């Protein structure tokens, strides 16, 4: 690794450093910033500092990035991290109790995901929260995730996300997991016709179990039609787009197109479904 001779702000990164920095950016929700082997540190530190409304100075961000990259910190950078630790400790107690009450949600909704293969399921933890000690998907046929959504009316929704396995051995119990779902996501591989055809089977199963309806009890019971999302994943497209749109229309579903299941835009799908459920209850 070395510095670009023409620009002292440029760091040339190895593969490990690229991966470490990419993971960090995903965790602080700056994953839209793509990390290449040639990194402009000054530009990145400014982006992160401004994202957090300059509560963290650019110097502190730069020190953190240098630590992530395994670089030796200067005395100034060590001081920057010391000041940041002191700031965090000062507000830690308040933030701990703010999380308890500030994140007390107004709604809780169950969302079913169907059609995700094992490799994709493992990637979901990059954009969703997985509870500790959650049972393995290969053992019980479902993986559990959560996600908090800020709603259009400034309320907060807690999503309970059930990633249901499509393994044949879980077929007899799969339908049990559909009960109580407020919305559903049907996923298929755009290069695989069989994967696409399976979404039609999942749709029929959902209809049999739920009637594509969801009921919520507040002062009185209200029933709404269940919003659905159809997601095509992959870079290769072997299924005609007309067929996809036609199927989405038959399902009454909104269609989304992603290259990867852990695409950050997948979060828009969860937001869309949560909004749809709440809007339908308020109608």
C-alpha cells in the first residue's frame, strides 16, 4: 500500500482494507459510497461527517478510517479518538434510555419473504437486524429479522420479518408461517424460470392460508387487503419483462428489480409495504 504521488489524500488499498472499509460503511449506512482500491480519504471523511451533521468532526472520522485500514495513527489522530470516546461516554446513559423510549414503536407488522435461497438469506443480515440466538433457518425452516421503519406520519413501525425456506422438507409446515402476516415479498431469480414459477405457487399458498387479508385489532377489528411485493434478483434476464409485469398485475403486487437480494434498495421495499399497510388501515 502506498500514497499516490500526485495526491497525498489518496490511499491505495489492498483487498482486505477494501472489505473492512466496505463493512464499516454498510454498518453506518453509508453503503452507497463504493470503495475502490484508490480511496480519497478527505472526500469520504467529509461525506461521513456531514451525514452525521458534523457531530463527529472530519478529523475524528479520518482517525477512525485510518484505524480501520490498519494505519499507524499520529498523536493528533489519537487525540481525536480520545475526544470522541469522551463524548460518547458523556451521552451514553442518555442514549441508552432514549433507545428504550425513543424507539418505542407504534405499530408491529409481520412480513413474510418467500423464494430466497440459502446464499441470499445469509446476506440479509447486512441490511436487517437478526435477533441474538435466533434458530438456524436450516433447522426450523425460517429465519427471523427485524427492522424499524419511520412512517410518513412520523410514527414508528417495527417489522418482524420471516424469511421462509423453500426446502422441500419444510413444505408441510411452511404454510403455518404465513399466519398473521400483514404483507409478503415473493423473490425469484431472473435467470431461472422454475424460480419464477415458484412465486405463483407461493401466491396460491398465501391466498389459501390468509385470503390475502390482514386483520388488526385496535378499538375495533379492521381488515385490509395484504400488500405484496414481487422481486426479481440477478443480472441475467431470461424471463420476458412482459411476463413478469403480467404476473405482478395478477398478484396485485408492486414489482422491484435488484441485482442482489442485499441491495440497499431492498429497504425501500420494506418501507413501501409498511406504508401500504398503515395507509390501508387509515382509509
